[in-house]
């Protein structure tokens, strides 16, 4: 699999297995987290995540996970994105 080289990786749970680009997003947040390094932003499309994820999810120092379009990457008041993802399993 070819890795995205930009400092932005894209994830969409409804996509086929991609390379992390906007046109070919990763299917899982786990794939993006495995390839991310400090300075990387992971853009997470709205969707249902859990299948194919490797819990617990760990975000490396300097990596940012955000919802595409300014949306929160997860629903629920008082939950951090990772806490919600970890608890969804």
C-alpha cells in the first residue's frame, strides 16, 4: 500500500481501503494513526467506526484528529474523541 506523504491524512469508514488522500481515504482511524507522525492532521469523515479498528487507539504526540467540515469527530457531550472511540467497542 502506498502511504500518503502529506501532513494531512483522510479517513472515511464508508470508503474502500485507500491510501489516506482526500480522493482515496483510509477506511479506519487505526490505519491513519499507524502512519501519522508529529505535525500530521487526521481528517475524520462522519461515520460509524469500530469494525477494523485496533483498540485502544493511541494518538502520538503532535498528531491532531479533527472532524471534516469542522464537525466534532464523535458525538456525545463530555467525551473526548478517543474515549468515545475506545468505548464504542
